[in-house]
């Protein structure tokens, strides 16, 4: 075993340092996740002010998303080598200065470059936040820490458009980015004094695998997005072929490594592989709903933007209530069972939304939103906790990177499917999206329940025993 440094705590941080650390992690997540959502709301205003066409202005959003996607796994691997806090703090610094760059940009090209830099900074934050949570909380309380993490991610994604609308009602679009600057400096100061130190891994950073990973995931996500938005079939096929070839080369290279950038070693753990598959299915279902519901409420029932915002609010509120509760329950109830029940409830919520009557009352919409949010909150924390705890402590970075990658793949696929359904059937595309979301939620529930099978249970028990032995050794 590598001896612990004087500043490292083998089983979580002591109080009050633990509270300051989790506050730092939460603030970074809020900035990264909210900034991924606010640009969507402000895009028409930004395009108009910069005299840019909608087709080109979309890169303000896509540039950020692609930067995050291609760098999550490489930065998570780098965190294992040089320390998670260093990657997190470096990402925070880059994100803060890129935010100032965004606020000062006066052309579309400058803003797009700034957003790409901001995306790389956000990836530094998001790639290792779950790993930092694991080293912040004692093993016995890990579920609570993951619950807070899941709560912050879910609520930040949900309230991002509302925050953007509030800022734009009082100021111009540069303030959407300028507000990150003072918050970034405060978060850095907190993190420099509170985030946990971790032992560096002995292996070197694999630049070739990082490049292959960037091409495979970046071009793959671009292909899914192109397919959803109805671009030329030949373009989509070429992108998919490039992504597939890069993926095959990446997998072949990773099979010969003890600490691969693409964590194939972790995917051999049944409970980890099932948790990743469950996460992709569930986030695909969630994004199908998130993107379709505003069009659904406006097109079928004539709700205004303000009314839709109020009607959707019970969803993130339900997640906020349920996620911490699930974080405590997973310490006593199997994660496979909690996840299966949660995704079944989530599926019921989406199905009930798809079957709304012709003239629903606000209450009829609200309880359906709350039901979907409760189900997703009950699933997300136990699933994330299982993924992080299933990995050996020295491979926590790989698990954290895969957690973020699974979320992005699911969300990207869900958004692309909504775009495709709306293009194929403008009248019924939203209902079809919700119905497909139900299907993905049920698939996720079945995958989650498989973790209760003998193979999944053995994998989970083996992880618990190994983790306990590592803690004793440290």
C-alpha cells in the first residue's frame, strides 16, 4: 500500500472540513451545470445582439457540450495521477476566467472560443466531483454524500432556465457569464483549504488513449445529434463510422493496460456495468421528458412560458426532497431494489403525463410532475453511490468519469430522439417522446433489479469486502 500523506484522511474528512468541502463541490457543480443550461434560453438574444444566424449561433451551446464530452474521461484519469483536487481547482480556475472571457466577447467567434474553454473547465469540475465526494465522506456515510451531489446536479439542471430568465429580465446576456467570476474566486478559496488530498497513482497519463477517447465520444455524440436534427444521412454515417473505428482502437488499446483511461476493468464488475447501463437508460428517459414537456404543454394545452415554469417546478422540488432520503435509505436497502422501484415510479409519472386529459387542471399536471421527480430522485442517489463504491479506491477517478459520461450519453440520445420525433410527427411527437421515455425508464428499472440477481449480488458483496479490507489496510 502507498503510505498516506500527512494531509490525507483514509476514511473521509473530519468536521467541519467535510462541510466546507461538500459546499465547494456543490458550488462548482452549480456553476458548471447551470451554465450548460442558461445558454439555451439566451441563445436567441445572443444571436440577435451579435448579428449571427441561428445555424451558427448554436455552436455557443454545442461547443460547450462537446468540450465537456470529449474531456470527461481523460480528466478523470488525470485526477487519479495528479490528485482529484488539483484537477478540480484547475478546472474551476479555467471555468472562471473563461466566464469573464464570455462576458467580454463581442463577436460570435470569440464567444464560441470562450464557451469551448468554459466547457473544458466544466469538465475538470464534473469529471472528479464524485471522486472527491468519496474521499470527503466516511464510507458508512457515502450514500448521504452522493445524495447531496445528485440533488445539486438535478436541481441545477432544472432551475438553469429559470435563473437565466431572471437575469435577462434585469440585465443583458453578458451578466449570465459575469456572475460566475466572483463566485468562482470564492469557491476556489474554499476549495484550496478544504478539498481532500489523495495519493497519486503510479501510472503515466495515456495521451494516445485520451485522443482516441475524445474522437470516439465527441464524434459519436455529434453523430447522434446530427441524426436527431435530420442532417444528411451520409454525414451521420461518416460520423458514426469514425466514432466506431476510434472506439474499437480505444478498446483494443485499453485491454492491455492495468489502469485504463476507459475503465474496462471496472466494467468487468457486474454491479458496476449494470449501474452504468441503468444510468444511460434513465437519463435518456429523463431528457426525453425534459425536452418534450415544454412543447407538449404549450402545443396541446396552450400554457404560457410562465405557467409552464410553475407547472414543471414540482419535478425538481420532488427530486430535492427524495434524493437525500434515498441517500440514507441506500445504507440499509439494496441499491438495485431502490433503483428499480424509483424508475418504475418514474415511468408511471411519465405515462400519466402522456395520458393527460384534454383540459387538465393545474393540480392534475402538478402531481404527475411530482411523481416523476420522486421516482427519479429515489433512483439516482443509490445508483450513483453504487457506481462510486463499486470501484477500488485507487480507480475512483475512472468511476467518476464514467458516471458523467453515462449521464451525457443518455441526455444526448434523449434530446436527439425528441428532435427526430418532432420532425417525423409534429402533432404527436411530444406524446411519442414521453411514451419512449416510459420505455427507457422500464428498461432501466429491469437493469437495476438485475443487481439483485446472484451474479450482481456477488459483485456487490465482493466490492464491500474489498473496500473494507482497503480501509483497514490504510
